[in-house]
C-alpha cells in the first residue's frame, strides 16, 4: 500500500513541476514578445519623426536630441540605446535602436 501512495505523490509532484515549467516558459515568451514590440515601436517612431522633420524643415535633424526636444519622441535610456549617425542634412541618417544587453533593429 505504501508504494502506491508514494508513486502517486511522486507523479503529482512531477506533474506540478512540469506545469510550473510550462508557465515559466510562457512568461519568458510573453516578455520577449513585449520587449520586441517596444523596440519596433521606438524604431518606427524615431524614423517617422526624422522623416517628418525633413518634410517640415527641409533637412534631417542633426542629432537624436533634436527629435526628442521638438518632435515628442521619448527614449527610455535605461532600456534602449539609439545610435544616430548623420552624414549630410539631405541624406537619411543611419539609425540603429538597440535593447540594452540585447537585440537590434535597423
């Protein structure tokens, strides 16, 4: 009789450990998806503001700070790194948005 109860307890414990693993993995996937969406949103917002600046002012902004100050872009510098390199005022700048410690979007 004791073996049956012991086996049942181990089976139940194993089931709960598997369920905890499945839930944990789901949380990781969701977190990654949200982070990717934030990265894409920031990347598109910066590009849209840069093009809007060119359309309104006739030149691309000289730095990312100009976009933040004049076009309402807010960059969470604790989460993202934005590399903004301009060659000339009439050539689209090179914009790279990175997640701190992670992925990249160009």
